[in-house]
C-alpha cells in the first residue's frame, strides 16, 4: 500500500496545493492521503468528488497527529525533502518495501520527522514543489507503472486522442 502523509496543511493558505497533492497521489498510484495541520472539509469534499466521478480506490483523511500516522502505519517511511539523499541512489532500497508512507510538508517540517523516518530523499536537491517531488517519486517507486493505473467505479472516463477532449459518462 502507498500512503501519502502531508504534514502541516494550512486551510486558508494551501487548499489548491493540498488538493493537487491528493490528486497527484491518486492519479499516480497511492491508495490514500492523510493530512495534518488544519482540518479542511472543503478540500476533502473536493477530492472525494473527483474520486466519485473519476474512480478509485482512494481515500483522504485528516489526523491531528503526524506522529500517530507514522507510528500506526507500519510502513517504510520516506520523507521527500531537498536536503535528503538523492532519489536515484535510494530508490532501489525503498522499492524492496511492500508498504510505504511518503511524507511531504505543507509548512516547515519539524526536525523530528528527519530523525524519525527511514529515508530522507531528495528529488534534485533543489527547491521546488512538493507536488513535483511526489509525482517523480511515485513514478520512480513504481517503475512507471503508475501511468497505467486503472480506476474502478468511475462515472467518467477520458478517451485519449490527439486533439480535443472526449469524456464518457
């Protein structure tokens, strides 16, 4: 199972980026995202609507304590940070784990996270978006198979074509 843990959501400041983290997680193969910080029912509703229309399985949940999420997960923990070891050097070790929990920050990540996780991993060692790091990590972890993910119980689906937009309801 692939879980994404987003630490430190700020409801008034981060709703769009948090939604993009959730949608990227879903689209590229994670089964769930858990977020901490401020509870945001509107963001949850938005993500659930996408899952309802475009299929799942995928769930979004709120948890007050990121420590509890990590402790209860039992999964290999991977913190995506520009300060970690290069992804390309760590990914083969991480792939050996059946279950992973991927930690991304919404605000400054507490030093305790760096000291608690199994892996601190950098995607480029340069400042950029947690959405980009998450997408690259999921792609590499699954060796590209996330691009072929099929979704169950979709009310809508897209028909790929060279030009234009064709959606089937």
